[in-house]
């Protein structure tokens, strides 16, 4: 399974590096090693690789930040493994880490590694724009529901139905440069976005409303509308699932 | 006679909000109260067009404007309700409640504000108990 695969190994510890690269090479993989910050800076993240294995405790640099750059550059489906001495500890420090990569606890066996590749256990549920935040959360709605699941489902249904229609009106108003309609539209949906904890675009929504109300920085309006629309499309798709 | 008294005892609450999310939220909270019948509208025009019993309380979105200039604003709807009954209990709902707004509306006796937020359930409960004595 690993035969002829190009594997990027980011590991600063020489013993670990030797062990892991030997095991991977024996399985027929080509291993590209990054052992230091210098080598990391020289390495082009755009280079063709099949799998990345990153020590989350990489010396001198933040292994987590390397991981995030990899995910952003390569996309959510790219197999990235994060090595750590303790999965339990790293999950406490970084609660969402298992959404970015598949965690590997050192020492790990080649069989375990192959099983994880087989399972395709990579889970990436975060947007590229904001790797620290989820797209939305139902925590406020669930809190208000007081255990009434049908209320939660109704609220999701209303959101999924209303938001695309509202955004269509805003997009049309943008084409017509009708800023009062954009302002009214975004003001209207703003509380619903807050209710669903769609935090990644909160400042963009405020900015759009302000710019259209005050008729300032109107050149930013298309970008803001587009960004908000793209996130809301993903939110609605995610809710439908 | 007992049934008629029971029907007359029910209080009509109008909910006027252009956000379907908040219409559902408010209606969900208010219908938990016994003795209350809700009438839900997406615009002030829709409310005034209908021949309805007199409300005991109106919950009105302050910002009903769609930007086109052709829709009755929450402020104009408020004035129209008060012209029909100056003692009508009205609650204004808004995404932003600040000192300027409170100052602007303090002349309207009996008008309360609640904020569109996750605390709206608690706020609407308090307001209903205060305004409708239920």
C-alpha cells in the first residue's frame, strides 16, 4: 500500500527520524525528511507528496502551525498525520486537532499506520478561512429548545429555507448597486447568523451593514457579499446533511 | 356561558417580524402561556389588512424596512397601533438596543424593548408576565 508513495516526514528528533523513515522505506515508500527549521523554510509546500507525517512537537517551530499550513495548502482531503507523545494530552491542549489530522501516538507500528491509511480516518471539518472555528453551532438553539428536538429541527429548516433566498436578494441588490436593500437584507439576517453562531463572518457582516448604511468603502461591498455568501452556502449544505 | 367566558378570557398577542427565525422563536415561547392566542405576521401591512380581534399585546420588530421604501417601518406601525388604541401594550424587538433608541422611544408610554439574542426567551417571558399579568 505504501509502495512508491511519497511521504513527507517532519521530525526533529534524529532517533525517531531514523526509525520512522527506515520502517516506511522498507514498505517501499519514498521518504522526504524535514529535520530542521531551515529545511522547513526551504521546502515548497506545493511539492507533490502523497502523505505527510508531522511531529506536533517539532523543535523550534510550532508543529501545529506546520500542520495547519499543510491542510490549507493541500486541502481538507489530503492525508496528514500528526505525531505526538500523548494523544490524550494533545487533545486537551488542542480540542479540535483531530479535525485537522489523524493522530499517531509514538511509538507507532507500521501496521497501525497502514490501518489508519486504510480507514481513511482523516477528519477535516473546518473551513480554510478559519481553521480555529467551526462553521456554525446549534448550542444556542439547543439551549433555548429545552430538550425539544422538533423545535431545533424547525429552526434549522427555517434557516435553510430563508438564508439562500435572503442572500439571493442581497446578491441582486449588489448587482444593481442598491445599497439600502443590501443594508436592510444583511440587518435582517444578522440575528439569525448570531443565533447559529456563524462567527467566522461576524465582522464581515457588521462591516457590510456599516459600509452600506454610511455609503463608505463601497468598493469592498462585492468582496464582503461574496465572502458571506460562500460561508452561508457551506453552512446551509452542512445543515442539510 | 362558561365556554364563552373561557374564550373571552384568552388574550390575543400579535407578533410582527420580517425574520421567519424570530417569528418562530417568539411564537414558540408565547404559545407556552395558557390563555394566549398568537397571530403571526411578516409585515405590518399584513397585520392591518386582516380583520382581527383587538390585541392585548403587540410584539413588533422595530426594523421592518426592506430597503425599498415601500414597506411600513416598525416606527410607523407603532404610531398606527397607538392611534387606534393609545393604551395598547407594545413590545419593540430589535437587534440593537442602545441609549439613543431608549431616549427616542421614552415618550411612548407603555412601550418596552427586548433584544434579538439568545436571551430573548427569558425576556419575552418576563414581558408577558408583566404586561398580561399571566
